[in-house]
């Protein structure tokens, strides 16, 4: 926990206590104490529960108690493993620290700019294709020439049978009139995908094709990409097979449906199941807590006989006693499961449901955590549940896809007689013909032949078939061997904004290769957003261009699917790795550069975490302005108050000892409550143009020290326009660049205006003081070495840490450079 403010006020015989946390990582809750002659005494009879458990944005608490005896107050936080940390002493009526408000990110305006640029790129691509078609038409002898391949991408976000018509393509800007149908091919990556064409003649009005598309299933996207090309050699067709039912055949009218109820409502760094998103958190402190989940079951058959319920939980609190966790589950008021498990581990169970337990229509699943394990509290998470049950073969919304095995099947509830019917078995797709179609009181029903082996069948009224999103296909990034020093991978929104920086680096003699990240995806992941594609591009550039540095241009967010409803945008996605037993989802750009099996970065990397052209131009302007300073060789060393046997002052002095003698050094060391004085000194030094600003101590994403020494609001208010500093932060979370809710200290320094910093280095995770000090003593002399680029300094320091302290994953993986890796603090 990073505590940012605490205040206790006495009034009317009561004590009103308020406090604010800047961060909480695996925090279960708090205890309040008063200190007297006999030691500290508890002021509450039970834990004050955390409102968040995991959070990197400010969280406020308030409690009113009977006024305790005189004496200083203490606040104690307690984590998942019952590790406790004491904060204080605090005096009554003497506020400590500074409450602050995290600056929300203006995603609505950022989204509007992004969508505008995306539309402009689409229009340019379509215009280019149309011009190329006109030119080829004048030169070709055929009446309907067509450039090959056409730049058409079909994007899908779920598994379904899709239909694409001539009019769909034409309205999207692609007029394929006259293209020979036999030459149309659909590709996923480079693999042909079979399609069913409406007719074998030239493509034109009334023509269409159908295909089975699969949505992507990853942390980063649901959108999968298929490409429509003109290539008869790779054209694959879906065959038609007769499926008229045999006379006297048993006709199946039910199947086993499978429904998944997965609401991603919260985010936890500590999840042990490979997915940080969860539905509901349960914290039982001495008494039961319950939550009821309502879900709908439609067309239930056979009273639900043979139904099963799958439940996924995971434990968070960890105690010496066994077990740590106890839960009960009831369905529609009847107990169906009781279980216990231990530790920070997954817990999954499948429950067989007797006939009658599931109901047609509304059902209620109730989860209860009794809080009776003997431990002071029980903290666990409910991730999701799945129901498998017998269901009538009735179309839902005009469609039905089901798995079944039987001689024949009958599907009812179709809204029209214009239907399509397909079978998928073992990777082979067939269109079924010869079925029997009948009108009934509830619509239309279709009867068709099955088979002796299982298959997946799709029945749909034509008007209900989904359409893919049709956009210009992005060309793959060119892979031309040669020589380059630096690889730049940018989101296309910011390519034009890089021109002044590219010109400056080229003038310095650096050889650059610039890649559009969407073209990187087109080359290495079939157009699907995936950080692994970026890593593969980097590996190719290392081997074929000899690069030693990478710059990523674009911000990121961990909310890739917009579960929070903020509209956040990932421009360049990062990797997520475990850096300690609690934090299992640390954003790590370092992993782009781990090209072999060791912990050592193979190249330097930095990121410009920009989200708009204005931010990009501002940051590039500051990078160039910093270089124009010419290496003033001045440093501001800031240290937090000593705490729990850790002397941040001493660590900062060890940093100072590594600076060359010609450097001027100013210090701002927090001690004895001199917060305002030290903050004023920090502001004066940065606004005076100091070259390097170093902070070591406790921190959160937007604040330095438990005392509120310096915050993101202070960084925004700086007045050093045109004279930026470089900031090195030796603390927790201060470069956490993926939070969708608020800007961090790093964003405030880098993006708020022409003031602030040209680069910020620091941790994007929870770090230990020992690891930060070790890294700082190793890296500080490298940062100020004449002519040493920031990126190479970070790489050299991490290589040394990997050699001497390979278990310090918090700094090896979680320490990040937000800025230009070719920038030098002390240029040649």
C-alpha cells in the first residue's frame, strides 16, 4: 500500500479518521491503533476491509469511532499473505500527506481523433485501389481487369457463418464487378479458407459467398482477419452434399447446449488463472457474505436431466491454517456444492445437476463464503460459470449452431423458408442440401440427415447471417535486408508526427527502419493484434539489419476489450509477466527484446506512450529541446524519508558518488516533516533546467512518498517550457503505462505540455527497495556516461543485474524506459 494522506479529527466526543491510498496491491484491509504507555491498542474489533484489494488509482476511506485515549495513531495495512505494514505515528488534528485526484484520461476525444485518422487511412487505401484498377483497365485486354490481390480484409469478432455480398463489398468501396468467381480465394494468414459461392459466373449484383469465420481469442483482441484475394490456385470451395432424411429414421429434437456466463467486471494483478479479469470478489470477515447471479435458460428439454454446472474460483488470502477458503453454492435455493481449498490457487469444480434443478426461464445461482475457516478473514474471487444442459433444437434469433450425433435432426423456430444449412466435421465443411422444410405455427422447421459420427451443424435464416467488417487489407511490412541502427515501430496514427525526430536522428548519422505496426501484424500474425508479432519483427531486424535499439510509438491500456466502458485504446500492446508471487500481470516492454531463453535484453527499447498527435508532437519537441541543452551536467537527487530500516537518503548518496566530479548536484531529502520545503526545492530545480532528476523512495503511479512529496498534479504545473529534464524514478509503479483510468506521474511529466521531462525511467510494477537500490547503483553511472544513450544504459544495467541478481524480476522485467532510447543525458 502507498499511503498518500491521513487525517484524524476529534469532535463531539468522537474521532473521525480519513485516509487515502495511492496504490493497493493485494491489500485485504486495515487496522487502526492508538499508542499509549502500554503499547498500541486496536481501535476496531475487526479488519476494515479494502474497497479495492488491487488498485493503482487513489482510494479514500473514512470511519468514525468513539474518541480513544490520548496518543498518536497508527494505520496498519494487511496483504493477502497476512504480511502487515505499519504507517504512522499520526497526530490528531494534524493532517499528514496530501490527498490528490488522479487525472482521468480523455478517452472520448482521443477516440474521436483515432477514428477520424482510421477513416482517412481507409479512404486513401480505397482511392489508391480504385486508381490502380482504372490504370490496369486501360492497359488490359480483358473487359473486367482486376488487380491481384485486391486489398480487402474481412474482420470478424465471433465464431459464425458469415455472408458477404457484392453489394456489401461495393458499399465498402470495393467494386468487384466482373471478377471471375472461380478466382476468388479467402485466406486466414496464408492458409486458404473454403467458401461457398452463389454462382460460378463473374461476380456482380446479386452474387455472394459464405464462409465460417472464427473470432480471435486473446487478451488483446476478439477481431480475427481474413483476406479476400484473386488467386485461383488458392481458391477453396465448400462442397454440397445431400442430407435428405431416410424414411423411418429416428429424428433427434434436442442437443446439449453450452452457455458461458463471464462478466469481466474487475481487474486483479494477482490472479493465478492466466486471466486478470474476474466477476465478483468475496471478502468474509467473521460472518458470511453472499452474492446471487441471475441467468436465463431457454428451451430446456427433459427437465434438465444430465445438466452440469462448471464454476471457476480462485483464492487470494493465505493463512497457516488449512484450509484458507470455504464456499457454498446453491441453485434456485437448493444447495448443490460445498468446497474448501487453500492458498492463492485456482479452484474449479463441475457439479452434476439432477433433473428439475434447472428451470426454464430465470435461474438464480447463489455463492456464499461463510467466513468460518478459523482464519480472521477469507478472500476469494469468482471468475465465471458455465452451464451444459439438454435443449430443444429451436433457433434463437433465426439461427442455431449445435453439436450432435444422430441419424437425423429437426430444428424448429426459423422465421423464414430462406435458410442455409452447413455441417462441420473434423475440419471439413459441407453445405447440406435436400433437407425437408415445413411451415408450422411457430415458423419454419427443417429436418435433415445426420451421421454416425458427431458434427457441428449450423442452421440459419438467410436474413440473420452476420456480415464481417470490410476494410482495406493492410500490406505486410517489407522485409528488405540491409543495415540499420534503429527500428521504429509506430502506430499509423503517429507516423507523420515522427518526421522532425527522424530528420534529427538521420542528421546525426543514425540509420533508421520505420515500420507501421499494422503492417507488422499483417506480416507476422495474419493482421491480428498480437505483441508476439512485434517481437518477431524485432528478431528479424536484429538478424537481418543488425539493429541494437527499438523505439515503440504509441500508448497502451490493459483494458483491451473495454470491459470498463471507458473507450480506452491500445496503440501498441505490451506483454504481461509475473514479477513476484502477488503481481502476476506486470506490463513488460522488456519482453520484446528477450529473443532467446535467458533474462538478458538483446537490444535496447523505449516507448513514447503517446495517444494523440498533439502528445506526439509535444514529446518529440521536448526530446529535441533536451538535446539542444548540450549536456548541462546537473542533477537533482530526491530521497524519501527513511522507513523500516531502509535509508533512502543513504541510497541516494551512493547514487551521488557515481556521478562524475564535474556534475553539480542539488539534494532534496525528506526528513522531519519538511515536505513543503523539499517540494519547493524540487520545483525550483526542475524549473531551473536541471538535467537529471532522480527520486528514490516509496511511490505510486502518480505520487512520490507516503508524505505526498510530489505528485502528477505538480508535474503538470511545472513551468520549465522548452527546458525539460530526464527523470529516473527508483520506486514502485511510477511508469505504469497501461492504466486505462488515469494518467501516471510519467504521463504528466511527458505529455501534459512543453514543460516537464523528455524521458522518464522507472518501474511499471511493485518493486523491492533492495532491487531498486541495486539497479540504481548499477545504472546511474551509465546514464551519465558521455555519449551513452538511455536505452543502452538500461540494457547494460539489466545485463549486469541478470548476471549478479537473476531473481530480481521486478526490475529486470518491470523497469521501463518511457522515452527515446537514443537520447543521451550527456551527449558527445
